[in-house]
C-alpha cells in the first residue's frame, strides 16, 4: 500500500466512525507510524509502506475509531508550544487550559513582580500548567501536587524532558495535604489548578474518547464543584497577602464559583475567556 492510499483509507474509516476530524487524525497516526511529520506525508505519498507499518497503522485507526484519542495513541500532545508525553494516567492537555497559563502569566506580570515568587499547581496531571509557567517565567519557584502517583510520575518525566532536572518540586497526595510539613506554612504568590469539575452524572454523557480519560481527573462530584470548593476553602491558609487563586472550570459554573470566592473573602475577582469566548478561568485576590 502506498502512503497516499493508506492516508485516504484511514480518513474514510474514521469518517465512517463519526470521528470529527478524520483527515487530521489519520495523518497524525500515519506520521507517527512512519516517524515523520504531517507535512512530509504529502511528499511521501508515492512511497510504498511495509506490511509491518500497514498493520500498525490499521491497528491505530481501529483503536481511534473505537474512541481512543490520538494523543494516547501516539503518546504525546502539544501544549503552549511544548510537546508533552501523555498516557492514560493523565488528562490530555487541551487548548482551553492554555487560558489558565496565560491568565497566570498576565497576573504575574501585572501584580506579582519581585523576587521569590512561589507558585503552587494542584491536580497537575501531566504537569502541563506547572511546566509551561516555569518555561515562560524561569525565575518562578514552582511546586506541583497530584493525588495519582502515575500522573505524578508522568509530570516528573515531562519536567525533566522539557526543563531539566529539579526545576519543579512534585508532591504526591490530596490537594494541600500533599505538601510536606516544611511547606505547609509557606505562603504562595499564586495557586493555580485545573481540577476535576465534571459532575458525576454528566460523565457518562461525554464522548467515548473523554470517557477513556482518567475518571479521577474528571469527576468533580454530584455538582462538579466538590474539589473546587475544597480548594477555595483552604487556599487562604496558603496564599500570601495579595496572592491570587486561579481555577479552570466549566463556564456554567463560573457564577457559583464567583460567589464561593466572595464568601471566602477573595477580592478583585476576574474572569478569563478561552479561544471560543467562553468564561474558562476565574481568579481571586487574597487580601487578608
């Protein structure tokens, strides 16, 4: 089979399976098998593929048609211009979450200038947010936590690959309790989180590929706000005066989260829109 034939057949199979981006996905999978990039596939259109490569490609197409996402199949995903290793222990980094990083950088630039700026990223998953912040603002002192040991292992691997050794301190555990005793009295300039925020009942209505992602990183409880409520409740104990809490959540949850922040004494609450214009990130300033 020629490369162009494989690409055409893969696209057709994925379209038949109701995959939203059949051509894109087929080209990404084929480029992965052939150890090249999508641009080079066009020039290689008349090249003949080995039987082994054809079999491997057909297997990936079948798995994609059955709901596995491309990022898991090829083991990587781009986020903020960086290539992150991903696997089934972590959520796939999404463009929406770049809004969280960009909002944090905006606040750091406008409100948190100075030395020894400490940032805490909770529910770090692949490490995408923590690593991107450290990459964009190298002088930051960054800490990250996650309740899933395999996710934390992936985050550490990404940090070492993209930043070098010992650039971020990672801790295993449930939210703030993950921090060692030496850091429990530390006051952070910025706390960021992309926590689980999908309601338990809504998860079963999501697409097959999202349901293949780790439930622990999706399930936010009966109303989707269980983890967010806990973060808001405890965050003031860990923020410096004038420090900020930033949370990613469902746009439909933003007004409820705003109320929760106000009740906890947060000021200057601000909303940040994602690429589609939806309110995706909310921030609040701790002034006590």
